[in-house]
C-alpha cells in the first residue's frame, strides 16, 4: 500500500528518506482527450514509481504553468514565480521532516521554470538534500527507438499521451475526434505564442496511431526509465566530494 494512503504514525514507522512529487497540468489536449490528461498520467506514474522506490509520494499536483494553451476555456495555470515559490516550499517542507532525497516527476512539458528550481535547491542544500528532476518528455525518443511508439512526432496529445489515456481512463477518450497534426515549427516557438497559432486543434503529434496496449507498455517502460534516472541522479550527487568551499 502506498504510504500516502496510511497514517502519519505508519509513515513515521516506515521512515522513508525519499519523497516523490509528480506534477501535472489541467489544460486542453485537443478535441479527443480530457483536460486532466497530464494530471492523470502524473498520478499513475507517481504511484508506480513510489511503489518501486518504497517512497512517500505526494498526490499528483494538478496545476502548474501552461500559458502556451491560452485561448480555450479549461486550461488553468499559475505564474512561473508562484510555481517556483510553491515547489520550493514543498521541497523544503519535506527536507525539514527528514527527507534527504526528493524526486520531481514532470509530466507536463510546458513547465519551463522547473530546471531553475531544481538547480537552486541543489546548489543551496546539497548534500543534506538532493533533488532529482525527471521530465517524461525526454522518454519519447526512447519509446520510439524501442518500437513502443510508431511515431517520433509526439509533443502534446499525440500517439503517446492518447495511448496512455486509452489505458488509464478509456472512457474519457473520443477517438472519433482524434486527428493528426504536426506543426512546422520547433518546440521553442511555444515561448512566442500559444499552441493554437501552431496547431489549430491544439494537437502536436499523431493520436490516430494510439492504442490501449501501447499505453500499457508506455506506462511500464516510463516507470522503469524514471526509477533508473532517479537512482542515477542520486548516485551521482551522493558521490560528489567538497570542491574548495562548495558541495554543489
């Protein structure tokens, strides 16, 4: 049973030193997927990773930064400054309780403020606190090269996310409305305009290639890759020695 389903006394008895924070978003995902897509994926991945690591997991955070989806109702965001302050406070509250390692799972690609948060926390608090950051978008090329995905165009609401939702919450997916669209622009253009100026439907990928079976394989492989990257990051930070005045 997940530790967050247990009492505070049970968590004290287990005394985990790893905490997992999975971060999603409430935002448009084209005409075929619900706005809770990123949150649902974050919830499932966070639970699976926490079980593998015997870690304490915070229920997936539903709101982050997603101004790149401005233009249709249903996308909810906070400012980057608010998000950075919130994440910093959450991590430091875990540190104060004795958690020495925190793994942040970024399950929404548009959180461009995440890297500065993680770098600042590690620069200030290593080695008493180590913060690992896993961006699930970095897994898309692996899933394609391993043959789990047919396409290498995934960025938002494409084959990967649609497959995951067909597996996790199939009743929320309307495949009759799924249509492929790959903008003729690089990802950084999302800092210049909303996604709707690049893709009228809000889709960036090929959802018609999706299936529930692919979704199952994606979730299993993402869990393995996430656990591996977390362990690698913590091993790297644990092995560092003081360099002159710095532990970073």
